[in-house]
């Protein structure tokens, strides 16, 4: 048996491409109106809770300000991103990957156990005992897969006026379109924070083997 | 070091491929297909007649921001403002059996719809206002659309960067109950900033579809030959999506 099966490997790289494109085109879209609000409406500086910096060209797709092109790419990549995540969840639930490797047990939530895991991470000891992932990994993957990525899709749909007519309850859940837009922005950066930690830990735990295994599967 | 260069190279290739997607014929087709899937998905999930949310008076934003043209500077428009739009006419023409030329009094005499809705700009901001006017469906009923009519074009009195503003929608949105020819905002005559004396409300789409300073409504079979053929001022000029429900 491989360390990573083929479908999660395919999804992993498809998702990386989608999230990268969505994030960078999203920063271009953010440049169109650099203020965030809570509630349904907001347009003026005095309504804003956050003034967003202008993101420079090297952080955005396209590399210059182009709202139309950035939106085109954003709404195109939204399809493989959302459908890919849907398939990933369906597969994980059906084949037991979720129960076996990502779902945590009550024992793992004991403070002493969590502390042991933190200390082990700080010592850069990445040996796993028994299960495939340790507690912090399960927590991180579970949060990204189960909360942050779905939240990007839900808030993205809540921002769309067409979806808002089709499913009016969606933006009501987020207490208004401008709140949904704010959460969309914050969640995007939370995913970026995960990305940075993820890359750092891959680099610290034998990057050649980690990347090779995520491409070729590796030995279990 | 070489591996790092390869990874950087793949990254650069990806971002530049994304940036230049719309330069190729296939890329352009893909982008317009994605736009189409969104439109179909919205109408599948909510039905063609799904209503935009309506709000309470208490939700109205204290000011309604104007964007794009906020004070058209043509001599004709200035003169129309001067005499209180007394001679303003709205033409209804194109693929109709009964072309119309409506005064503001004619429009006010039609059954009115008042709705408090949220206006979403493509840039990201929103404002809530109360709009009043007849449903476009009523106007089109009087004009009697010909069966070959598929799109409704809105012609406007304002010009941006020297080009006349215009917009277009399909019949699903044109005949939608919340699509109105608005002449009042928050109980007052429409301010110049927001499109006086007449503007469209197309509530399930972004702000640039809501044509202001409305002078004519034209029924057509296709969008070719109007402006540069992409169905609207911003669509022609900057490549904005024609379906602005996303």
C-alpha cells in the first residue's frame, strides 16, 4: 500500500493550483475596493472595519490591476476548486480515510496529550506512533478541509447577487453580504497561514521525500 | 538549487498562463463557458423567477453612493436637468409591434412597484435603497415584443470616455418581477448621481447592469452590431462579464 493513494495526490495538486490562482486573482479583486465592512451594506470609509493595503503586482493575477480578467479567472477556478473538494470529501468519507487518519479521538484532546504533541513538534521530532498523522496535523488538516475551504465556497456564493436570489439564506447565515465578503477575505488569509506552516513543516521533515511521496505515492 | 529554480519556474509558468488565459481563443471560450455555467447554476438552484432579497426601511443605507457617471456633462442633459426633465422621453423600440415614446408622466401612470433592495457593485461595496417604478414587463407588454426578440438593450444619455453607456439583459431578467424602470429612490425623485430621471433595476445582477439616465429600451434578437457586440459598455471596454450575477 502506498503512503498516499492516487486520488488524494491528484486532488492535492489540483487544489494547490486552484487555491493559488484563486488567492492571487482574489488579491487583484481586493484592489478594486480596499475596504471591508460588516452587515449587509457598506461603501464609505466611515463604515469600514478594515482598510486593506493595495497588493502589489507580484502578488496578483494578472500582474497588473485588471478587475475583469481577475474575476474571469476567479469564477473559472471556483468550479474545479468546489467540485474537487466535494469529490475529496465524498471519497474520504466512503473509503475511511477520514475516520482512519483525520478524525481525532477523545483521548487525543487531553491537555497532556496535546502538550506532548506540541513539545514533540518543537523538538522537530516527526515520528508518528501508530497513526498516520499526529494530533496537530489532524487538527490542521481537519480545519482546512472541513472549515476553511468550505467556508471560502459558502462565502463566495453569498457574495454573488445571483446566488443571493437563489439561496437567500446563505448570506443571512453570515449576517449580510459585506460580512460574507469580510469572512471570505479573512479565511483566504487563514488558508495562506496554513500554507506557510505546511511548507515550513515539509521543509523541516525531509522535503525531498515528502514532495516525492505526494507525487509518486511513496511507501506506507 | 536546481530544484528550487524548477519550482519557481513552474510557479511563474502557472501565474503567467493564468494571466494570459483570455488571450487565446480556447481560453476565451473556457472563460465564457464558466460564466455560462454560473448563470445556469443560479437559475437551476433558485428557478428563473427567484427573487432578490427585499429589506425593511430600517435597513436602508443613509446615503446611496453613485458610481461611473454621476453627473453627465452633455448640453442636452444639463438642459433636461434645468427644466426638471419635463420633456424627457423613453423610447421603446426594436423588435416590438407597438413602439412607444413615454413621458415621465406616462411612466408614473403605470402600476408601480416599490422594493427595498441591496445594490452590489462589481468593485465589492453594497448599498441598500428603496426604488419605485413600473415593471419592465409591463412596458414590454404594452410594446408587444415580437417572438424573435431575445435581449433587451438599455440606451443611456451618459458617455464614459467618449462612448455612450448601454447595457443588455436576457428575457428571463427583463420579465422578472423585480426588474423595474425606477424613477424614485427612497421616496424622492431619482437624484442625478443615481441616474435621474430614469434608471434600470436588475436586482439579481451587479451594479453595472443597472443602466442610468435611460433614454431608450430596444428589443433585439442578438447583441452583435450594438456597441462592440459584447452587450454593454463595460463588457466592450474592459471585458466585464455579460452575466453579472456572479
